[in-house]
């Protein structure tokens, strides 16, 4: 009787031990990439400008997103300590260094979205046929 070869167990990588996984976790959020994309297009933006640019984001989610990006060192926050309040956000040097890889992902999406949509349509059709 033939036995299948025994494969070693997959190594489970702790997030702190795998830099690429850390980056994916850091950016795997709809709003983070959209904030990053908006800030990449302009030197600085205020909260209200970001709210308008990110149609559909709540103030709470925007605040959480900005804080997370600031914590990761990708954006800076400049509070002018004025009345009325004036706070601006922009990309740090670290954030700017991430611009090119994110732009490449965006370009890939633009070049391949039709193929992705077609694949989804094909898959959904096959699933609906099986469900019938």
C-alpha cells in the first residue's frame, strides 16, 4: 500500500516575526488606503477635505484611521493650536516611501479589474447553476 509522503507542518509566523505580514496587516483596511491615496495627491489636507474626498467615511472611522496611520509613522499631524481648530495631515518620509508600491497596486487594479469582474461573473454564474 502506497503512503502519501509526510509533509512537515506549515510554519505559523507570528506577526512580529514577519515584516511583510506586518505591512499587510497595517494596510489591509479600506479607509487606510483611501486616506493614503488622498494624501499622496496633495501635500497636506485638513480633516474636512479628507471627509469630502472619502465619501462615506464617518468622522469616527476617519479619526481612527488617521491615528493608526500616524502611529505607524506614515502620516504626520500638525495642530496649529488655533481657534477655530486647524489641523493638517500629510505623508511622512516613510509614507512617501510607500507611495510607489501602493501606486503599483493601484495600476495593477486599473489594468486587471475587467478580468477580475469577468472571473467573478463566471464564478457567480457557476455557483447559481449549482444552487438550482
